[in-house]
């Protein structure tokens, strides 16, 4: 997995591939961000959708304060 520097991205005028950008219900672009954490000797990753790097940081802060396990996923239905 590669992490994109948005500063470099803006400088080169490149855009993320379409699969990493969505539109919300208001038509605003939302982007996929990678998260990384360590647990014991291992490094793990997760992903979240956010409107900007700053929004992603705020979401991680909120996770630190309130994240909980809801349950194990068994299936996914595409809409």
C-alpha cells in the first residue's frame, strides 16, 4: 500500500484513481485515506473516507476518543 502526499499531488496536478474518490450525497468529493498503527511487533493498516487530509486527522482523533467494535462482518451487499 502506498500513501499519497497531497502536497506533492497538488504540485503535480495528478488526481487519485477513480476508485479512490467518491461523491457524497451533496456531490462533494470524498477521498480514501490509509491509516497505520502498530500492535505488538506488527504494523497494521485500515482505511477511511474523508474530505481532506485535515478531515482525516479529525476523524482519527474522534476514533481515539470513541472507537468501539460493533461486530464481525459476514457479508456485503452492493447497492
